[in-house]
C-alpha cells in the first residue's frame, strides 16, 4: 500500500509520529474493464495538514463513491486487424528540428495541451525547446542553462521542465542528485525555480534515480520519481548509544528485521564481538521506518528502488506518496480533473491509484486484476490505456478520473508484449500505436495503427509507411497531424515523418 508523509504548517516534512501517521477512510469505486464484471473497492489515503492552502477546493473528482454492490459489464468489440488498402495516414519525410538527423540528441516527443508537439534538443552544447503545429515548421525556444532537461509540460503560456542540475563544468548531471523544476508563465521568456523538498529524514540519504512522469492538473504539479534509499546505519546506531563510535564497526549485515554488526578486534587479539540490534530498538520515526522498509525490500526482493510522488504548486513540491513497485512498470497521466498512476509488479499485475490533487491517493482495487499501461490523456479529461492480456491479445480502454473505464476495442492476434513501452500515443486528433506482429522478431514495431475513437482501427505495415524496417519508432499525435521519429533496424537509415489527419 502507498504511504504518505505528514506536513507541518510551514509545509516542511515532519518525522513526528502524529503528523506522519496516515489515516484511512473507506471508498468504493466502480471499475469495468475487458469483458468481465468487475466489483471494485477502494481505500482512500489521507496525509497530514494541507501544505498548500492556496489550492482551490475543487471536489475530489477522482474519488467517485458508489454502492459496494455495484457491478458493471462490458462486451468490447474486437477490432479489425486487416491491413488497409488505402491507409488513412499517408506519411512523408520531413526535415527534423536538428542539424544531425541521425543523432540521439533529443528527448521523446511530447504532445502539448494545445495540440502541438514538443521536443527538447541537445545540440551545440546547449538545450532548446522545439515546437511544431504541423510537423513541418518548427519554433525554437532557448532553455535555461545549468540543467539537462528531459521532461516538459506545455499548457498555453505555462511551461514546466524537469531534470537534474548540471555540474560546475556544465557538461554532466549528478548521478543521484535531485532534479530542478523550472516554471515559466510567459512561454519560456523567463523561468523561476519551483522548490522541491526531498523529504529525507535524519540518518537517511535518497538517491534520485530519475523522473518517470511530469503532469499538471489546474495549478497542481505532480512529479513521479524513482528513488533509492540509503540508510546510514552506523551513524544511526551510534546516535542511539549502542556503540561509542562508528570507527568500531568492521562490517554491517542485514537481517529480516534486524541489523548485525561485526566489531573491530582490539589489540588483545580476542575475537571481535558480534552485535545484533532489532530495528524496533532503534526508535525510528514513522518516516524513517517506512524508508528502512523500502530499502530492505529493495535489497532483498530484487527491485532497484521504489516510486515516490512529489506534488504541489509554484510555491513548492513535497513528498506525497511512497510506492513499493518496480519503476520500469510505472505509467502516469494528468488530466484537468486529477492524476492517475498505474504501478506494476515485476512478476504480477498492475495496481491503479487516483488523486484529484496529487497529495491524497486512493487505490482502485480491480478484481480480477489487470496489467496496464497509461498512455496519455485526450481532450483534457479522457485517459487512454493499454490493457495487456495473454500473448495473443491486447485491449485499449478509456476512462475519466474517478469514473469506470470503458474497453474500447480488443486486438486479437496483435499482442503488445512490451509493458514498459507499449507504443500507444494519444493526442488531440486520436490514437496511434506501433505493435509487433507475433513472430520470431516480435519485439520490433512491425505494424502501425490509427484510430480517431479507439474503436475503429486503420492498419499499415511499418515498411509500407516509411520505406524501411524500423528498430524504434517515436510517435506523437498533434491537432491534425501525427509525427514520427523512426530509426532503421538493419541500416543507418533514419528519418522524421509526418502524416496529416483528415
């Protein structure tokens, strides 16, 4: 289950037990997915006091209450996978917004709220933001120095970028440094930094492994991050008075709920003592105990870290959730109503969480469970997701924050086998997906699909679309056009392509 930290009146993270202890209140949410009847229960996590009182009092649209006995059934249509004789998308090669079109000197493509497509370019020792309203003509905007941005959100005049600060030489980012969040309210003319409170208690260090998602809903900002905790056991044990000095410790070992210390031998040559201390004896605050448990889970069960959310507004971001999940299987979406997280387990299914403000998260319990990837939002409120079935089928579903998803179509025989990167792009004009057909090389994108509503799909092969077999395709959907950045599989061929949406 997710855990949250409390906040004192100044917005600072607190390690006091009363402020950090979450309280729960029941919630039931109706969720209908695929072709079965799903009965849904939800639990609402409430953190401590409001650290951002200037937020509006919009009702929690991500927490729609329903009767516990509510049941929904849906029989989704099976989408045709027949190749189109005259595909809707007619691709043509265009000039890229970089001087060297074969370089990997740009970020992923981002669909903006106003129907454009954005990309961050790293070229000639600096970064810039490129925007296009048609996939052909680009508008360049310089970005602040001192950061290596890879995530961007653009909505009207408000732009936000996130990534780690560069070192003093301006050439490299710190391996585990927390990112800088920069906000512009005048289309990139001026930038201000949004403070980020790491929420790290005493005797712990957090390694910031990367940013998974950046989303905005109204004036609320959500940062989905990948964290690795580092407990400073020696200093903690010394502070609690169990040893005189950290210099006395030869080695530390981890037990199930304890720590073992091998002490240095003295000059007498006697065997060094071994001391085992239960974690309960350390007198940890709830926040320290939570991070310790996250660290134990990470080093004993395989995941390389866990997922943490930061939320706030222009005045600052703070910790609002810690989720013990594999970061490689995490997806997130922001709508004008709130935020949705899909958190996958390495060998299991996904769990869904929703929040109207990014601070208070409710889990949507799905029975039977699903494995899903949230691809994006359309029209400001409709979320589209890929639901993975067996190795022979995939479903597309749409839903709104706090409402029951609707399975739009099922692909039978065109399975998407990449939960971390399903290839579905969502934008103002519709949905585009790249899928591998089941074959010995099923990890490569062999086929492209296009749909204006997620129900009726138009298909073409990647070779017919671009003239060569791709190894990777990056796609973004704008208002009236689709843009693709395509890397060849067997040759050095690479190109940027655009297709108009009729």
